[in-house]
């Protein structure tokens, strides 16, 4: 019996570590040169977008509706409140054409706009300071 408990504890620990790792995004500075280019930033953002579609595109049609987002959040035991006002507020911010549907194109355009806004000196890359200034915005947006 103790062997079973030990194996169960190890499996539970590995599952928890894997779940935590899935929530984390990789360092956008892929080549570790202290500069995050648009290509590096978008590679990390594409992972985030894929995860978002995995969580909220319940019918897997490549489009997320507000209803899908609310349903997915409710199934996870909450409305996603707290940070940024929850999924509805995030949805409204990201739905650029206001058609009630989020597409990959809208999310990519939003990511590119956030990169350009963060590149305050317009040198084509984000410094560690510019990246740090993005984090409060990301937290408010619930991303």
C-alpha cells in the first residue's frame, strides 16, 4: 500500500507541475540577447493565442464567441472576475470589429499593436524595461 501512495503522490506532483508549466509562456527573448524583436514577441504571443483558443473555442471552429468564453469560465468555477473585469471585458477589448466573435486575426493584430505601443523609442525591439512596462497592461487585461 505505501508503494501505491508514493506512486500516486509522484503522479499528482508531475501532473501539477505540467499544468503549471502549460500556464507559463516562454521567455519571449528566444535568443537571450536582451532584445525582443517582433518575431520573438509574436512567437510567444502565438502560443498564448493557441492556449486561449484551446480554452474558449468550445466548438473548435476557429472563432470564439462571448458565450463560449462565458461557458468555459463558468465550467472552470468562476467568471474570471478580479483582474480586468473578467472575460466579457477582455472579449470586448479584443473584438476589434465588434461582430461578437474573436478571430485569430484580431488577436494577432492586438498583439502587434501592444508590441508597437510598448516600443516607445521605435527601435524595432523591446528592451527589458519596455517589456516590464507591458506587464501591468497584461495583468489588467486578464491575459
